[in-house]
């Protein structure tokens, strides 16, 4: 069967695109991927998505988006795209071949994780975060740790100073990899301390994070803190498209919305190395759906 529109990914961008496309009577197919409802579904509380003054659980928000898309005629496939032939308008999920007239790639990006004990798998939603913009306000007047040394780490640390009493950056090298202006902002901030040549060993706590065990040279110590922000970058889920669409040096699509291949559109964190917010992903999803609708009407 030939699909009018296939949306690859079921996070904020993909489901918002589905809502817009379904309301345009395109009956889109959403291929949910390895993480149905996207990264946001693993977030315990969201306070900055418009329309929820009391906040909302991440899974609940994403489930509502899915139900809304389904209400208007979206259908879903619980599968993962492992091969794509975009110019031939074919996707492959294992042995299943899916043909389409237009597609929106909304495959998202995954935060890089540290291979240390007590990481996000233990304290996700309980003190370990990968997004200061999302979670910084939960740590008002508390001490937190940021792990990393690039632009992401410096941006997170500077943002956290608006809420936290102290921010400690743990960096394994003796100088930042960040741009000069970002590094200078960190080094000139009275609220930020940098521990150079320091390696995190374990994130510790009972029900919530209480401290981080670190090593500098031969010396180990515990840093008391209420939160740990992992800021070592993201990995966009774009590998299977790398020989077909243009990617930047970090693997993000260089095009937002329309791409160099007619009928192929991108949206969300797979083409956004800067904001990575639910609301920006949703906006890009809406825009991609409108572009796809116009493409289908004209082709």
C-alpha cells in the first residue's frame, strides 16, 4: 500500500506533525521507533510547556499528543526504520517495505551518557538531568554539578547560575574545549567553580542525589550537591540517512523543514543542535507537516 505521508519518529516533533497532517486528511503513518513517545516520555515533570500551569508528567504529555494524533486519523506502526532509500521513496523496517509520497524525519537525538555508576538510569528525575533549561528551576538555591567541558557544559552552567547557589563544573582536562566567549563567561562567574583534571567516579544518593565521588590525580573526594547535569553533547539519530541527506560535523541535518530531496522533510532534535526543547520540536513538526501537505497538493 502506498502511504501519503510517513512520519519517522514519535516524539514531540513527530506527533505534532501527525496532528497537523491528520487534520489535513493525509492519514499519516507514524513509525514509532525504538523509543515510542520519544525522550520526553522519560521526564518526570515538565513545567515549561505552554498550557500546563501546574506542570505535567512527560509521559502523560506525550501520551496526550499521541491520542490527539490518533483522534484525527493517524495510524501507528510499532517498528524501527533500519534502512531508507529516500530518492526511491522507500523505507524498510526489517523485512517490511513501506512506500510513500512524502516523509517527515523526526528521529530526535540522544544525550551522550557517562559510563559511571549511579547515572541517569539510577537517578533520572531524582537529581540527574541532561537539560538545564528543562530542569534548572527545580534546583533553586541549591548546589549542583555540571559534567563536561565544551560549549554545552558552559551554557548549562551559566544558565544554572540564575537558580542555583553554586555550580561546580567537573572537567577531565586542564582547559575548556568550549568557545572563548563561553569559557570566559564561566571563569568570570562568581557562582561557578571549575575542577580541572577531575574525573567523576560515581553519582551517589538514596532516593535522590546527595553527592558525587570524583578523582583528581590520586585523590578522591565527595562533592555535596542536589543535582548533576550531564553536558557532554547529544547524538542525533541520523546515521541511516548520512549518505542521502546533508549532515553537519556533529551529524545533525543541515536542513530544517524541506531538504534537498523533494518530498523529504526534517523536524525536531535531529536537525536542532541549539535549542532541543519540546516546544521548538513541536513547532518544527507543525511546519514540516504544512510543507508536506503543500508538496502533496502540488505533486
